C-alpha cells in the first residue's frame, strides 16, 4: 500500500503566510524609505489664488506687466493665501530689448511700493539684440531704491543663428553691466530647459528664479542657488483681471529682507 500523504498543519500554513506577508511589508518599507524624495513638500488649495500653492514656503509673490492692466494694489496687499502663506513681494516688468519700456511700470512700481510689498524690476532679454543697449534700456528706466529686490534678467530663449558661446557671452555682458550699476548681482529668471543648456555651469554664482510648473517640487540637476520658484502661471487674485504668475521665495521673510538692496 502507498504511504499515506502527510497533510500540512493549518497552523504551519498560516504561520508561513504571516511570515511571507511580514517580509513583503519590510521590503516595501525599505524601498519606500530608500527611494522616497526627502524634499517632498506640502501643497494646499488657496481660494484667494484659485490654485494649489506650496505652503512649505510662507513667503509668496506675483510678477506682473502691462498685460495685467490696471492693478488695485491696496487690495492685493491684504490678500492671505493659505495657512501662514502671504503675498510679500512682486516683480514688475520694466523693459524689453533695446527700446521698449513697459507702459505700466512706473505706476506699478510706485503703487506697489506704497503698500509695503517688496518690489523688484525685470528686463525681458531679446537674444538677437545687442546686450549693451539692452542693459542701458533697463538702467535708464529703473531707479531701484533701498529695500527693493535685486534687478532681474528674464532670459528664456536663444537665437538659431547665434552660437551657444555667443549667447552665454551676451547674457554675461548684460549681467555685468547691470551689476556694476546697482552694486548687486542680478537674479536670473529662466525655465528648466534654458537653465540646463545655458545657465547651469556658466552662471552658478548668480541667484536663480526658476519657472517650473510640471512638478510639485523643485527637483533635478540644479547647481546654482535658487531664490525664487515660479510654480504657477494660472493664478488669480482680487485686484487683478485675468491670470497671474505665482512665485515662492525659498526662505522666510527675514531672509527675503536680507537679499534686498541696502
């Protein structure tokens, strides 16, 4: 007669199953803590801005130009975004290329400053134009005062007929001329693509203002010092008609004040 088949004890099966599940859980926990992003930040929906904002940062701001039309600055200054996040600064377009001045710059600058907001001015760089008259255009238009944010170069594209080396050289010319005039290193505003190709490794000594909308955190290969993060171009705000860009300062209010002009 064949030997009787030994049946496995139900207790042993349950024990084996429990041990297997425990091992799977431990492995999953290890992988999570090994590969999770330690810089992940918290986001909350802001009814004031009609977008989600990174509440990890308490200091937020907007950037505006003539495209926002007439702005009610006194209304804006009173805006609370979410939790302890508040609007504390604004960057205002001043110039573009060699001869264009934003028609609302002077009014926006003086009105925003009267509310107590920290104010900065930016130049929109035209890559096929000479950088020297572009710097002159900005310098002749913008008289920054004590307490203002450093000047900004908005550079987002290159010219197909201009070499990468020439593009980098022209950017440096504008930055050095403006730094000499105001006594402070300008901030470079750009997007991730342009940063990787032209800014990274060439202008690491300059503070950065990066536009990056496709991720909930500023991750990636960034070798420079990021001061500002433009996290949305679809915000709203009482006192402004239409959409407006939102930005976070990657520090607290006292640190924002430290980078302002003396």
